C-alpha cells in the first residue's frame, strides 16, 4: 500500500468558510453574485479548494457585509 504511513492531507478552512457553508443555497447564490462569481466557485472556496485570491477576498467581504447587517424586526 502506497502512502499508508502518511496522514491524510485535509485543507484547513477558516471560520468565514465554515459560516459560508452553513448558509442556504439561496443565500450562497446571492453572496456569490455580490462577489461577481458563480456558485460553483464560491462553493469551492467554502470547501477550502484553491481559488483566486481576489475571489476569496471578495467572498469574505460579501460574507462580512451580510453578517454585519442588523436583523429585521418582526
């Protein structure tokens, strides 16, 4: 067995990536559109896959803008 003595390589994801993955598909689509990208690339960023640095900063900015909004009163 090749590589049986090496540990599995797993990407380390940040708290913002975890928060992005916890959102619904509709909300992720809106944030991806705000970051001017597709949902596929945004989900790749949420998993910790390699994406362009500009895309990562745009998604983090969109996520922080979303989380900093006050909740609507009922």
